[in-house]
C-alpha cells in the first residue's frame, strides 16, 4: 500500500463510523437527539457526516491529482468521467435494490431460508455485472483513445461506444425487470441519492479543479454559492427556503416528477436533489484548497498550520453570518451550510493532522483507519446489509403480519438487553464493529476497493 496521509484516512474513517452509527439505529422511534438530522434549519452532529465526506473527497484530490500535474487532459478527464459514472449508477442500483417485490409466504423455516438465499444471491448479480460493464467500457475507451489509429476513426469508435454504453446504463433497470428473476418495476424509482450526489460533486469539482489554476478556484466557489443563493431567493416565492416552496424542490418535481424523488418528509422533496447538488460542488473544492495547503507545506511544521486553523475559523464565521439571511440547512445544502461545515471539517482535520502526523500519536487512530481505507465500499455494503434485513429477510408469519430481519434483531436481541433507547443505540454500535471486522480483513490484506 502506497504512503498515505494517515490523518486524512483517520478523519475519513471517523466520518464513516459516524455514518453507520446514525444510519442504523435499532428503531427510528428511539434515537438520541445528536444522532438525528435537524428537522429543517440548523445543524446537528449527524448533519456533518455527508459534508465532511465530500470535504475529505476534495482534500484527497490534492494528493491524487498530482499524478496528472493538476491539469485537465484526456487521461485525467477519462478517469474522472469513469468514476463519476460508476458511483452515480451504483447509487441508482442501490435505490432500485433488491429488485424484488412482495414478501415470502408462510411456509416454514426451510422454505423461507431457501427463498431468502436464492433472492440474496440473485440480487447481487446486477452489481457485479454493472461494475464489470463500466470497467470494461472505459478500458476499451482508454485503449481506443491512446492507440495509433487515425483521429477520425477514434472519434467514430468512441461515439459508437458511448451510444451503446449510455443506452445500456439508461435502460439497466428496465432490462433487469425483463429478466424473469426480477419483478420490481421502476415507476417509483428514486433517481437521486447520496452516491449520486457524491458522483456529481466529485465529477464537476474535479473538472473545475483540473481545468482552472488554483488561484481562480476561490472565485469560482464564491460564484457557485452566490448563484445558488440568488436562484433560491429569486424563484422560491414568499417563503424561498421553506420545505414546500423552495426552488430546488420545484426543479426536481419538474425534471423527475413526484414518483422519482424522496418522500421522507411527507411530501415529494429530495434532500439530494439536482439543484441543491450545485452548492455541494463547492464542498470538495474547499477541501481541495485545504488539501493543497497541507500538501505544499507538510514537509515542515510552522506558521502555515496556524493559517490552516485560521481558514477553518473564517469559514465558520462566514457560514454563521450568512446563516442570518440564508439559513444553515442540510436538506437544501445552503451556501451557509457549505461554509460552516467546511470550516468545522478544516478544524477537525487540523486536529487529526497535529495529533497523528506531527505529534505521532497514531495508535488511537488505528480503529478509524480500517474504515478510512475503503470508505465507498463501506457505504455500499452497509446499505446493502440494511436492505437485505428489511426487504429480503422478511416473511409473513402465522398471524399474517410481515416480519423483517431488521425488526426481529432489535426486538428479540437488543431491546431485551438494553431497553428502547439504549437498545437502539447498542444495535448501531454493534453494526459499527460488524462492518469494521469485514473491512479489517481488507485492511490487513492491503486491498483497496475503488468505486
């Protein structure tokens, strides 16, 4: 495994561990307040998970893009597009998962087990097939792009490959539905999501970072955040930042329709929607600038580190000032939220860097490093596991009520041990260690799974 910035991996790992903690309570009815999202305006510790991850993505770019000389060229562009496609449509597959509808009939434990195992195995095939499709397609594009054939033939080949690939990706859910083993329709498939936002934020921020000199990036970040504020204020009606009338919601409903957005707040509204992804592009861009500041100075420890702390404090203050007119709001990913969370991320990363890379206190961070090495894999696996417990390990009992593996675990294992609130918290903590063990195997074998 190549030399890595240990403090960055530890910070990333802490973020992933917190993500699992807040995403997998034993019951959504029993959650301690710090582990809940703010109902609308405001910011809880839980609301820091997503922006911290995007911030870390940007910091990592400062190190990974050095191999391209921080320039946008055919090689770097192709890698960015490949990763953007892979992450976006992996997120779409997760939304569509588990590709089955209905429940298992009441027919005894053996019947249940056989049906569960069959559906579990079949439900994993599309993920491997899609991963292979993307990797193979971009391998062919890479070979064609840098081969010795004429420029005209390259264009023809790439155009044909792009058409076939896009058609396959667009119609992937429908193709799955045509296969006899899968019977879930796409009429209510949510288009956007967490991985989709990560993909778009990564893709667009990468193009801007590689396409412009570093000195112009702060101005681009300011333009993005001011533009988003203006759009939300100008087209949001009398209550531009409310759940019902915000412009981001209007855009999503116009483009996707009611059936293809999230309904978790009682009405169709997507917290990972299209327009609100615009300011999220600024989050990794800020992270990149912080990462470049560290990379360009990390050989020596001096005043630059205190400037780093100053940048964090300035971002927090600016976010709080902007909060007076454009409220800090995770669901809308407001411009004030971008600055405030990036400031907190800068301060925390600085603390990790000082403790681990400067002072050499590394032992305490080893637990988080296991999560930090394979973050996206950890995200995908934890979502799959929850959906398996909810939608595959489920059955109709003798009373004609639906039971799920998720509910059964909480009610029969954790709730009797620790009660409602503590049992729900213990359920989440146990899952942190469960996924840590899985990732520890990869960590010990120096295996990094990149999406």
